[in-house]
């Protein structure tokens, strides 16, 4: 760990100003991932901008939906009455992640920004295009049990490790970003990116920008939502595969479906084709199996993670069955 | 004379419990010494080769740095290192910074000593090494042909591979990856040279005398000039059975700088610096008649060791005597790889070997269409099949019945994949465990003071099981005292000698020493009484109670006795050891583990729902501590069975999961309710207190019981630990 300046910010305005000025600065909120990265010399910002005093801890209902400040804590949201009642999928996903101690520290913005847990990324003696562009991908022919089956290429097969992100992409969330000059809004689904030719970049946030808010529009999925997380131990383990499922039902007919996966791609992975297939169908095992099959189109294993090609559809089926209260 | 065999199990709390949970316990990295310096180790990043350049200048110039130590400047400053050209001393401890050779990835190659920990960490990051790499080998499966036989001779009883001639037989391969030592307390040491000739070490160790001998040996010193102190050890499980290079680095660094030095490993460093349960491949061939009489067992094992030591454990030993079987042959081989040295881990050898044997027994029982318990009882050994001696005591059969009853074994439908509950597949499994019940020489001192308080002393360390409570319980029973009247002192070379804590020996050894010392103290009281009052009473006239004793209706307090005799205190030291009984009997502790699992029918995720352990460990001295120790073993066993594996990237020979996020020790959510049942019958021959020890059998057999339960739940037999859901592949029917 090398020396760095530590600046504590009092306002959003002063924060974006500082971001415009210091291009290699990093913001710190809960620090539950950043500190690990600094300790292991994966990242070495010369300036650490503490944003914990900024007034972005709110969770409130608005006309457009639920507004969540970027500094709202994961545990705060998971315990929030509105979240529990109207967006239980988000609460379930958050509670499936990390440990209570980490959820008490981790913010929404920080969770969105957490980096992959690929072990080659963390070990500075190993090749990794994400950490050090053009050094190669250690995982490609290495230990890749945790790695991507969708949208990867030989540059990088790392996955986004978040559970929260999977629920947010399923719930059509939007993100509000701000720099010193302007605010912009984008679909949560467009925030994270695939590795492509720039695996060093996880998302589209510019270095002079900060996340200020997450917006979740109203929906009718609260009665039929489920989050499945399949992992190697029953808590405090990253997903091998996770699935967020939300169904809007009219009797036994699916009016609307939302389906997303975690632990399978460089970004939270929305299953649009499967959603479209489900729309208008009756809830039953066969329909769900077919949706899972459609969801798996284009999936590719890299050796150790080949089992995900079987585990993922099984997990989708489980999530849909549970969301539909069929099991 | 009353016998401690009548000892009533006592629910005494731990002597160190409150201190441990309130931060009052001082561990080896927590001693505050004036002028303390901080050591941080730099490690090799290649698995095999030669260090060609070690760039230390930047680090030496960094703020606060006092010294950078490496093979470049160690020279001949350590007499024991200079004595010979071996890379190890005391048989298996690698000399630190001895030469430019790298034997495994993660080997310590330099020590930075600085005035603060942070500055040492920073300076360590500035050290760069260049290597001349050589081809390394870390893959067991690909190096089997290079194996050696450490014990020279294979074991053979009657006919070799006789299982093949049986009516029903099974051949199967079993495998497990490295289980890394990860106790809560990291490897740590504080070394303080009070003068050039006098060293005090606050050490993470399971045996203070082993450490003392080693450190004294480094400099050819008299052992009495080295004091090793370890009153609290935050778990060890075998990792601290001998010293490691990091400890040498601290002792040598402190000697060279003439400053006290503290060195604590990081969690990542633990993966290559304090040993592990080695990866082992096993073959079992086992055969029986149609009605379930065993005919032959073949058990071959290949364990991993380093290139610089033949680390050996008793992997196949249990198979030789666990069951009555006319033909048994075993073979144990080592595969020397470019990895750090393994060390014993809880249930060493047997935990690995019993995984194979007890899974194979389950598999063969299934083939025979027999209940797994009935099959085991049919082949129950009452005479030790290897040396034809009787057991001192063996109540394994009672363990089977106790456990089976508790978990509802006989209510299970034995057909695989036949039971469900809450939408989950349900499985019940069981397996047995065995471990040597030893007894080493140990000495205890008991001191009665003028206030009627009793102090018990022994150099034994307490690595977690509650040894202090055990010592107290023995004394409480001997004197019929309350816990509050007794003080325990342990973990210091200045105290009376005791063996290293390990191998389920402590209660049997030290407990007996305390018992003998207490008896001797009572005899001495009789003597003092007779002298003081001019009487001729005999021992049997004395009835001891918590305040003192009663002689034919007259009461005397301990306080009064000492006052009358004009004594400040009364002290007795006694050594206690085994005798000729060891030639007449075989001594073993036995356990049976029963587990109930849920397996998700779609994803294959496993949840252990219930564990019942029944065990024969002789007399249970402190039931609460014994129960806790069993629970600890079960937790470790769940890790071994389901989650723990040190994963190498063999291209580089490095671990890819050397941290607590990626190396999965079980968490609370993985642990079900655990029932512990004791047969609790004293062993009549092992020692005066009848206790056999249970630290090791707590884990032995747990992993196969889970593997067997998963088979029962799913019909899928996984012979490779840990049993992760991709190996179950529940979706593959």
C-alpha cells in the first residue's frame, strides 16, 4: 500500500469539482472492495476522496418510482419497508450478498462499482488484461471455475460479482450520473459493459463523473419475485450462478416477465429473449424449462466453468418456479 | 483411596473464556516491548529456480527501515545453519534465507525490519527479485510415477489383493485437495534478545519445549537461556507442531538488529508458510462374501510432500485394524513436488484415510444390500488384527447404536434418492473414526497456599480445547474444591515439562500428571498433619472437602493446616507416564458421525441439516469442553467435506485462492445443530483418570459421513473432496 492523500468532501458539488481536477483520484464510500484492491496493489490512487458525508443516503418514494441515493447502504435498503414490500427482489438479492458486516458498509454506488473477483485480477504476479492491459488473461487457460459463460472473449472472461446489480437490471433501474457540468441519466442495463477490447473498463462511468442516484420504476412484480443464488457455501461466497426473476401474473398467465443472471458475464446479464418467450404463456414447468433453454443461447464454457452450462438453466428454472409459487 | 473414575462430569467454564472474548488474552503478537520493531516477509513468486537478482536498495532506503535480511547478507551468522549443507534442520524445518534457491512459490526470500508495521509493508513492496526459473511440478496426478515409499515396506496381512476373490467387491479411487491451516490466530512471533545469550520468545506454538530446543539450537545455546511463552494460542490444529522459517526469520532478525521484533503472517502468507493437510489420492479395493463377511482390503495412498522433506502421516494405518478382515494390504507413497511442506492437520492421516475406507464400506454395503451399520458390526474387530492384542477398551458398537437412535437412522428409507423434505432431497450418512489414544510423559506441580487456593502448573499449551479447564476439573474432583479456588498456569517453558499439545494426548498425559500431583499433595498433607499434631493418621482416615478435610468427625481447613505447620505453601511436583500396559493392550479412541443433508434437486447445493457424533473417548473429564471440541471438529470436517480446497494454477505452481474470500472455510450458515453423545466409560488401563482423548476423532469420519449422506440423497457417489455441486452434477441423470 503506497501513500495517498485523503480528502473528505462535504458536498456533491465540491466532489465533482475535485473529480474534474484529479484524474487519478478514487472515491471511497464503504471501501469494502477498494481497500482490498489497494492493499494488494491492484490499484494505487494518489488521492482518496471520501464521500461519506454527502447527502446521498436517502431512499424515498417519488412519482417516477423509488429513488435511492448512491450512498444508501445495502443493509439500509434491504431492511427498508418500501423495498421489502414493493421491490422484494432487490432485498432478496442484497441479502444474498456478502455478509451482514459488509452490507452494513457497502453503498449502492460502491456495489455498482465493485470489481471482479477473478483471482488473476487480484494477484499482481499474474497476467490480467483488466489490471494490466495487454498482459494476457490468466483465467482463460487457468482456473476459471467462477468465470463467464456469456459475452466473454479471449481478452477477459471475468464476471461482475454483484448480487444487487442482478436485481437492479431485472427491475429496469436507471442511474443518474453527474459531473461538474451536467447530469445524465442512463438505463442501469447500459451502465456496465462487456469486456470487448477494453476489459480494463467495467462500466461507462467517466473519470470525472459520480453516481448520485438509482431509480427503480414502479412495477407489478412484488408478489412473484425470487432471487436464487447458487454458491459454494451458504453465505459469504460469490455466486457461481444467480438468477433474479420477476413475474406479473394474471391468473396463471404471464403478463410480464423479468429475468437476469449474475456470475455469468462481465456485466449483470439480462435475459430478454427468455422474457419475451414467457410473455403471454401459462406458468408451468415446461414453459419455464423452455425459457431457460432460450436463455442459454450463445453460452460458452471455458473448462472449469463448463458446469455452469447446466447449472444456469437449472437455476433459472428454480427461480421461475419459486417466483410463480410452483415449488 | 478414591478413584477419579468416579469423577462427575463438570460444566466448568473455560479458564480463558472471558479473557478471550473480551480481548484480555494476550497472544504472541500482542506483547508490548520497549523499542519493538516489525518484520514483514517478502515471498518468491515462482515455484522453482534460483534468485539471480534481489534488489533491496530501495527498501533499505525507505523511511523507518532498520534492516533488510536475505540470503545475500545472512552469511554464516546462524551457527546451526552453517553446520551442514542441508536445506533443512531438525529433519524438516527449512532454513530461512539459506541460499538463492526457490523450492516453492511463496517461499520467504527476504525480511524487512522497520520501526512500524506500515513502513515495513511498504518497504517490502519495493523489493524486486529476478529468477532463473526451472521447470516445476505441483500436480500430484501427473507425478505419481515419481513417488517414493517413505516407510520402506508395505503392509501385508496374509494374501495380497484378496478382495478380488470375493463374491462381491469394489474398486474405487478417492481424492482430496490440500486443506490449508487457517486458525483464527495467524502465525506470529515476538522475539526479544535480552542479551546476546538470553532470548525470550512469545510464540504461536503447540509445544513450548519444541520451540525452545529449536531456537536454542540455532545458536548452540543452552536451552535454559531460551524462554518460550505461549499462554494463549488462537487455534492451531497442527500448524504449530513444529516451528517454521518465519519464526527463524524473526529470531535471527532480532538477533542481528539487537532489537525486539514482531512478525505476524498475513492470511495469504499462511497458505505457504505453516503447512496444510496434503492432497492425497487413494485406491481402495474391498471385497466380502454375499452375506457381508469381509475377505480382503487393499488400500494404497499417494500423498504430497515437498522436495525437501518426506512428510509422512498415517493415511492407510486405520485400514489395517479397523475391521476384522483376514487379508489386508496397504501401501503409502509420497510424491515430492515443488510445494511448501505439509504438516499434520486435525485427524492427521486418519481423516484422509478414513474418508476412503468409510466411503468404500458404504459403497460395498450398498452393493451387498446391507445396512451400513449392520455391515460394520458384522466385521467388528474385538482383537486388534495387526498385533493380536485386546483393546484396553472399545465401545464403538455402543457408539453406532447411540448415534443411530438419536438421528433416527432406522427410519430412513435406505434407497438412494427416495426421501424428500421441504422440496429438498434428503440423505442420511454415517461413518466411523479411530485414532490412537496415547499418553506421554508429563509433569505437573500443585501448590496449596496459605489462603487455601490451589495453583496447578504445567508447561502444556492450550491451543483451543480448554486444557486449563481439564486440569482444573481433575484437581476439583481430587480435592472436592470449587473452580474458583483453583488457578491454572500453563504455556511457559519455566513451568514443569509437558508434551506438545497434539495427537489427542493432552488430557491423558497432563490430566494424569495433575491427578498424580494432587494425590501426592494430599499424601503430603497427611504427613504435615501428623508432624504438626504428633499423630499417626493414615491417608484413608482423611476425607477431603472444599475447605479442607475431615478426620474421624473432626474438621480442619487447609488454611489452618498450613498455619499450624508454619508453612506459606505446600508444593508437590510429579511426573506421570505410561508403563507396561502399553505392551498388553492397544489404546484407541473411536467416533461415529451421523449426518443428515439436504440437496437441492435442481442445483445440487448441499446443506448439512444435522450432525450427531457418538464417541468412545473413555472418561469425559469436562463435558462442556469435550462437547465444544467435538463441535469444532465437526465444523472442520464440514469444511473438509464440502468447501475447503487449496487450488493451484499448475502453470505457475501458485495458489489461486489464498485468501478468506476464495478459500471457503465453513461459515455459520453452513453449520447445523450438532449433537454430541459420549459413551463416557472410563478406560481401565490407559491412565489413572480413564480418559482417552478426542481432539482427533472429532473430525475423523465426518467427511465420509457427508459423502455417504449425499449418495443417499442423490444416488450420486462423489469420491473427490471437497464435494462441490459441480461434482455432484445433480442435473446429470
